[in-house]
């Protein structure tokens, strides 16, 4: 039992950091996809969604070729630090971030799209800049959807297996997460300890999804939804 | 919150001076105990990653895994490291021997040949020859009596010898072909036949990875294993006999 705690703690750390990374990048990407039109928007949308459509082992293999000994990032880090970032906690965070990114962006896109753009226009009309508008008008109105997206990204990051095992390995004590540890235990016939960790995963998943669904299903306040009518009622 | 998580994550995983040794799955129990003895006597700890030797050798040589030492079985994994310039023959390396056996759940009767075993049309669990040398030895043994095609049709190809044994323990396979040392270590399976059909000599080689960051610490661990009477007894009781690493000369 005591051997489980470091693995669970490491998994949670990796998921927290991965979520911390995907939150700002995801918000910017979602905002671009919802509010802006530009050349290459279609390509960006496809690129962002790609990790969802690929087998996670492929995502992991691509990442390994970038940050491992053969890739340009790997060669750079070899030159700077004497070793690559593959098979480290950084690689585990990278794997989790990349696979959870599409889910996060999709949730954020829905959340931002539900904010009436006329409110943003009104705010800018009153003198607020783009950033201030985003932070003080858009984000608060989208907050439930954003939080739900963060939760979804977190639970996805926590449960990543294929990409993690390829680019971070499954090194006990260094890069072994809950999913990869469960795999090792199943493979070596250690069924009781495999079940222990599986139950931990189950509980974490149920809690996260429960909160996620509750956030999204609560009755919406009338302010900020696209159907609000602005201005005074017709005379 | 993010900053704290980042700092905590950094501190938690950068174990600077502990050597990381990649070890064949069949050695997992005995090497773990040897590491406990090593830590008790010297205060130094060692970290391990266990798996099929070929899979681990590829991780080190091709994928850049940060191993400081290795303890592999068979020619292929050592050759992979040699080609990558990470190992060259030397007399300080540790050599161990092992034997191949057929196992079945505990109450099974013995058999006297592979032919007898295959005639029962069983589901056999064995190591995947692409990942673990135990699979290669198994394949050679079956090929020497022309039974490989028959048995490989419905066989369970496992990641390593331990996974093959787990398949037998769980009842998913009728027989398993694993190392004698694996069979000895488990109470849930028994040896039904010590394979007499011919296969290459099974040899383990253990030594440091050249130019790894903690290779000296890894070498220190191997020297301890070879010289300490306690660890030599540990390996002997588990069924491994020490040999001089003749694999060096191949």
C-alpha cells in the first residue's frame, strides 16, 4: 500500500502541471478559433484536434522523435544539459499535455461561444482594451465551461498511458504513473496491487466527471447567454 | 498552484546520483534483494527498470533511455549495446547462467518431452522473441524438434518471462516456457519438464553503460554483487549460477 502513494503523487503532479500548461495555451487557442477569422484557421483546428484522432502511442512516438536523441530539441538539450528530456518527468508532462489539449480546447471553445459577443462589444465601447475585456467580461461569463474544461483536461492527463509509456518510459520511481504502473502489475501477475491502483483511478475519475457534469448542467443564469436581449425593451 | 506543482514535481524526480540499471525481468526479485543488501552495507541505493532484455536494450540504445547499467540475458541485447558503443567486453562484468523449463499450474503431472507437451494441443505462454530472449531460446528449442509452427499458432506471446508465468498462473495458458529461476520463485506453478531439446546457452551479462552519468555507481553495485558472499548465495539459492561472462567472446 505504501508503495502506491509515491506513484499516485507523481501522477497527480504530472496532471497538475500538464493542466497548468494547457490552461493558458488552450484559452488563447479557443479564443482564436471562436472570435477570430484568419487564413489557416481550418488547419489550426485540425492540428489542435489531431492528438484526439491519433492513437496515443503515435503521439508518444512523434514526441519521442522530437525530444529524444534523434530530434532537434533532443540534440539541443543534449548540447545544453548533456542529456535529453525523454524518459524524464518533463516527458511525462509533455505527453499528458499534448493528449489532453484537444479536449481542453474543445471545452473552452464551447464555453467561449456561449458568451454573447455583444457584451464584449459593449465593454470595448466603454473603453476596455481586448485583454481587459477578456479577463473581466468574457472569462467570468464562461467560467463554468472553462472550469469544466480544466477538469476534463486534468482527468485525461491523469489517465494517459500510450504516449507516456513511449516518450517517458515506465521507470519505477522516476516516470511511472498510475496507468503505467497498473500495466506493469497486470503484466507481472500482481493482480491485487493492480486492482488497488485501478480503484484509485476509478474513484478519481468518478469525482472529476461528477463535478464536471454538475458544472455544465446547472441552470444557466440569463446574463451572458446568447439569447439575452440587450438594451431597453421596445416601447 | 501551478508554480508549487512545478517545483514539487522537479524536486520529486531528479534523483541526481542514484544509478538506474535496466534489468531482465527474470532477475527482478533477486536483484531487488541484492540492492537491499547493497544499501544495508554501503548506504547507497540503486534504481531499476525491469522488462524484456531486448525491449530494454532498444530503449537504451535507440530511444535514449538514461540507463547507467544493464543486466541482460542473451546475445542480442548485449550486441545492441555493443553496436551502440555502450558496452565492450571486460572481465569485471558479471555472468550468470540459467535453464529453460516448462511450467504448469501446481497440480499438473510431469511430461518427458516437448513433443508430449505439444501433443496435448495446449495453449502455451512464452516470451515474445522480439522483446525477450526467453522467447528466442524457447523458439530455438521448439525448432530443434520441428514443433515451432504448431505451438506458435495459438501461443500467448508475453512481454517477458514473468508475464508468461503470470499467464499460466491466471489459467489463461495451459503451459508456460520460462526460466528455471522464475519457476522456483513462484508457489503457484510447478516445473513439469526441464527442457532437454537443444537451445543456445543462456547467459546473463551485467555491467555499467559506458559514458552514462552514474556509470561508476552502477559498476560499484555490480562489483559488490560479484564479491559479496551474501549476494552470491542469494543468486545461487534463486537458481542462478555464476559464470565468467563467456558471452564476451562471441
